[in-house]
C-alpha cells in the first residue's frame, strides 16, 4: 500500500470549483493575487543580505554581495518570484480544524463550503 500526502483545500462553491472538478485542474495564483498582502512577498535583496550576515568566510560574503550589487539580478528574480503560482492547503483535517487563524481570511470559504482532498 502506498502512502499519500493528502492536502485539504478550502474552496467556495462557484464556477471555478466546478471547472476544477470537471477538468481535474488546480489554480495556482501568483503571490500578488493572494488575499493576504504579506503572503509570499519575498524581498530578494533582504534575503541575500541576511545570507551574507550568516556566512563566516569572506569569499562567501563577497560572492553573495556580488548578487546584491547586480540590480538586474535582483529585478529579474523579483519578477520571477511574482510570476510563480502558489498552492495553499492544510496537510490534514486536524490542521484545518486547529488552524482556524490560517483560514480566517477565507472565512466565507471556511464555513459551510466544500473541502477538497488532493492526493
């Protein structure tokens, strides 16, 4: 018997849900489309600066700093990150029940709507 990781996804009952079920599709919104403005907002330059602070050797720091200095690199990666889709789910029903704060921005979806199970 194979073990599967089940992901639970709260979805409102609408045409997108029906299309997802009928056609076997899952929508992956870009970070800028999420309802929480702080979700998936990565600042590439800050991430690199933090990595530089955590490195002990000068050569690692200089290598990482070369990316910070390259504004095209920062801009290109920032654009890439915003173009990638995101899938939000709960791993099991216990998480979904106990993590109501996770789903509170989706309160209309959390109560009285369909819970989808992917594996």
